[in-house]
C-alpha cells in the first residue's frame, strides 16, 4: 500500500467491497446509501494509504471506517430531526399565536373580563385587582398605595376572584338557558 500501487488497492477493493457493501445494506437498509458508504470508506483508506503498514487487518479497518461513517450519519440525522421537530413546533405555536381566530378570541376574553371587573367589583377592590393583575404590582406595593395591610389586600383579591367566578357562572347559566329557549 505504501508503494502507492493502484493495482493492489483495486484488488483489495474488488475483494472486500462486496462484503462491506452487504454489511452496510444490512446496517442502513438502503442500497444506494450503502454503496456511498463503501465508496467513502475506500476513498478514506486511499487517502491514508501511506500510513498503512500492510494489508494485514485490512477488513477490520474498512469495517470500522464503514461503521463509523454510518454512526456519524445517523447521529447527524438524529440531531437534524430534533432541530426540525423543534422548529416545526415553534412555527406551529407562532402560527397559532398570531392567528386571526386566536387574536379575536383573546380580544373577546379581555373585553369580557374587563367588563366583569368594571361591573362586578367595588371601586377599591377593582383598583387593587387591576394593579396586581394588569400592572403586575406586588401585594406589598398595592397595600402601601392604599395604606392597608397586606392581608387586607389579599382578602380583597380573594373576594374579587370569587365575585368574578360567580359572574362567569351566571353568564354560563344564562347562555345555556338562551340555547335551550332557542330550540
């Protein structure tokens, strides 16, 4: 091999490529890909031929190179698939996030909640609820603003949530009654 003898290399290719090809077909399940692996394997051996001592252990060498090419390919494909799957997931989320249906539904829900807050809560309770929910203030900040204890603000928030749930329940009951009357 060190002599740069193409004839010896051709003999080795003819002797070992069919066996390596069969092993690679079995490993990857694709005859074209297996053929590419065999070609790539022998190309790598040819490039390193000057460092090879002799043909002893040649089959072990090409088998190892062939398997390594397979493993590298499968590792890359697995990584690509993970990235593509994640990218598709993100794209689907973004499409839904900005879809007209979602934006319309979100606006409707916001308006419904705002209406329930405005009509269903007393003034100070409404203000405390808005500061915490919409302005993202802490209970301590709201308590300081109103000169009340934290516990009082927590109680008002609890009461506000209960009132809003009752309003939602009443609306659901009224909606079901309207559906029944329409039939």
